[in-house]
């Protein structure tokens, strides 16, 4: 019997995009498409496949639930919740991003999650950035997922936004165990912002292994 023919990159991307967009209709389709395209490019370039994908849409204000976590095997949405950005990135809206230590700014791009640990913020998760010059100093900068009391809807009522971190994607204490356990050990996290220089130069977004625009066209036929 002949071996099954692997799906073309754009068709594979379109299938994932269609499945995940149905369970997360509030996540912008182009943001999800770019996240999947970057992940697919990384995997086809040698990174191991993952079971989970987290997406942060930093084009949304901090008052909105802009973190999504997906189970890729089950094609299920595990979480949609608040997430903080860095003090140096902006107020309610994140507008500035950096790979520089001490900037207190968030970083964009594709990350690979690593080990969980107990630190000064409690149960936390280290990450490694996969994009040179964009986020590859994440470990050196101690950019991690951790809990923070200021990621609280009550802050929105008092001051029009949640609190800000020193660059980490901090989450509510009530969900940190779920977030870390879902993402630890080699999953992907994609942080989005429509930064034109990054969009034009990112090797993961401008990849020969798949184009989310072609996948989007296939998905909407």
C-alpha cells in the first residue's frame, strides 16, 4: 500500500486555522494565521512539534482577554484570559517592544516554552525566544510567565487598565497553575503586534513552508 501523501503546507495550515478559529471566534483570524504560520515554519525548520499553542494579541488593550491557549491535538480552546505587558511598552495599549535587558518592554514573536520553577513570583515558566534580534534574549532578560496580583479586573474599574510587568506576560494568580501546566516543556507561545519591520523581516513569518494568506484563502472558499 502506498504511503499517505502529506498535506501541502498551505492546506495543512488552512485546516488548523479553520479548526482553531471555530473554537476561538474572538481571536482575529490574521493573528491566529500568523501564529500558526510561524509555528509551522519553526517545525519544518527542525523544531519539535508541540501539543499546545498560546497566542497573545498585543494589539488589543490590557482590559481585554488577549491570551488564548489551544490544545492542538484536540483542536480545543483551553483558556482565554487577561495578560499583562511591560511597563515600558505602554499604558492600556502596548505600543513599544524590545529585546533589550532593562527596557521593561514586552517582546513579540515566537517563543518556545521551557522549564517550570518556583521563583519570587511563585510557580512560573521560562521561555526561549526563537527570533534573533527580536526575542532571543528572553531567558537572559528573565521574561517568564508568572502570576501577578495586578492582573485583576478590579484594576480596570479603578484605573482603566490592569497593572504592568517588567516585560513578562503575567497572568492572574487564579489561573497560573493551569497556564504553566498547559504550556511547560516545549510548547509554543506567539506574541503578536503589527510591527511593520518585524512583519517584513521575520524569517518565521516570511517562510517558504507556508503562507497564512494562502491558507486563509483556502479556508474561506
